[in-house]
C-alpha cells in the first residue's frame, strides 16, 4: 500500500508536465497564412503583402486575461508584385530595412465581442515608431485549424513610411488597411 501512495506525487508530476496548457502548443502555419496591406496611390488602390512573419500565440477563449500574441514581420519581405517598386520598399525613405528589419505587434488585452469576434489591443512597432492599435479579429474553427482574420487601419506617416517627397498624401494616401488571415493549430474550443 505504501508504494502506490509514494508513486502518486511522481505520477501527478509527470501528468502535470505532459499535460501542458493548450496555449503552449499553439502554432502559426505561415504557409496557410497571409498578411497584406492596401493603400491608394494617385487614387488607385494598390495591394501588397509580406511573405515572412511569425507569431508566438497563447490564446484561451475562457481566459482572455492571460491570452497573448507577439508578432514579428520581416519588413524586407514586403512585395507589391512589381520588381521595380519592390526594390524601392527597403530604402530609407520607405521601410529602411537596413536599420529596421522587423515590424512588431505585442498584445496587451483581449476583449470578447461574442460570436467568435474579439478586439485585441496592443502596440504596433514599425520603423522605430510605436503606436497603440485596436485590432478586430474574427476566429473560426474547422477541425484542428483555427483561422483568425481581420482588417485594421494605420496612418503610414505616423510610422514614417514614405518620407521626404513621399510624405505628400496626394501621391500616396496616408491611410493604409492592414489585412490578415492566420491559420493556427492547437487553439482550444472557442
């Protein structure tokens, strides 16, 4: 009888160690995810995307206060699908990727709006500038995959994107819409 009672703490420790919280196992599937941006140049909508990004996610719909997301985007991966234009984006006037290689987002709060909709508040950092943003997110689940989608606005000049002659908003509008679709695994039931 003493052996089982002595093993109980060991078994409990092993079960606790192997039953990690679901959030610790959450992963972003970059190949099934997209991060894009839409802006107007001389009144014409232009669409671009980033091809390299990663995230550390800990999301629990029942414990929003302890949920978090930290996102990094390789700014040099920005593309508008035109080699000539794409060669301008890394330059100091635009993204200055030699000095600022990544954009970042770190959440500070999650708020449920019901029906799989959330607001995520956090800090967005681009080109050495940091701004508070509220990101609306809609989450859906299909089997083991949770998809998080959303669109939020930023002002490019607040992040010093397009300096000097490109600060003229009659050429390139100040308003930019950031769009995302993130495929996640390991997220618990919403």
